[in-house]
């Protein structure tokens, strides 16, 4: 038997199970910003991320009876948001990995001790400029802490493809960071 996760918002979750609109409103406000950011990092489009956020909460509240507490509510909701974000990209029939072989000849590494002055905002801009496949794998692995095996299962790709996309995304970012450093 799986152990239950302790959720600090258990009373709100119970309220949602009883269709309490105030409980839903409070849970929404507790998690909306974080879940929007998760979706935004994946789809890279404001309107689409907002739509996914709304759809995810509607889905979560509709399926709240299925929430068994094996993980926190936030983890459960995040999985819904990630899946809806990925499905949104698939619906647009984007080839997530169209640039897979394009950057094979880029330098593999920037010395770890290179001092690149970059702000978090600029870094997120650069991540947003990555091709969809690169951005998706980088976001899931680096920001959302998914393992490559989990990413492979989510995206229906091999684990080695996930790892190579991640490494190519990092190489692309390094290239962009070098350009930023030399331009400034």
C-alpha cells in the first residue's frame, strides 16, 4: 500500500470535494501563479498558458474525487498542467524535435569557471527562444525535476533522445550566453 502524502491544504481539498466554491477559489489562488509558470515554460505563449491554467483547474476540480493523496495536491495538479501543456503542443502538430541534428557541431562545454554575467530574466528569455523540443525537455528536467525516463514516457521518445535534447538545449544556451557576453 502506498503511503499517503501529508497535504497542508487538506481542509481546502475536502471543501473542493464537497463543491465548495470558496475552497476552490482559495486553492486556485494558492497554486495559479506557480502552475501558470510551469505551463508558460513549456508552451512559451501567454494566452495558451492562461488557457491551459484554466483548463487544468477545471479538470482538477472535476476530478478531485480521484485525488488519493499519494502525492501533494500541488504535485498532482502540476502533473495535470504538464500533461495539458504537452498535449497543447501536440495538438498544434509541432515537430518538437525538428532541430535534433542541427547543432551537433556546437562546442560541447563552456568552462564551468567562465564568469558570465546574466540575469535570471535574460536566461528565461533565452530558454524561451529555444526550439520547442529543446525547451520542453530542458524545462521538464531542469525546472520541473523530471527524470529523463519520465520525460521519455511523457513525450513518447527514448530516454537517450531526452538526454540528447537536454544536452543540445544546454549547448544552445551556452552559445547564446557567449553571444550575450561578447555583445555586452
